[in-house]
């Protein structure tokens, strides 16, 4: 199975920056899992808009407003 580009480029960036090579296969799998996590976050972010904020957001702003303002 071919590794995602993120694994290869991130491992190389870490090695160049800190001089630390990928320690083991578990670290490589964890870094590969990051690709899936990023994709999931992008899906959620793409479907949201500012108007999607919970209705309680405005109430929370009012509740934390300084007295007399």
C-alpha cells in the first residue's frame, strides 16, 4: 500500500527540522491516520457557515457583557 503524500513530506520535514527520523511503524501509521482526520475536518468545515452557530451564542455574548454597557 502506498503511503499518503502527507506521511512522506511530514516525515521528511520532521527529520530536517529536528534531526529525528520516524521512530517506528506505529508512528508512521499514526501520521497516516492524520490524513483521514484532516479530510473529515475539511468535510465538516465545508458544510458550515457563520449562520450555523448555535442560537445560544448570542445569549452567551449577552451574558458575558460587562455591566453598564
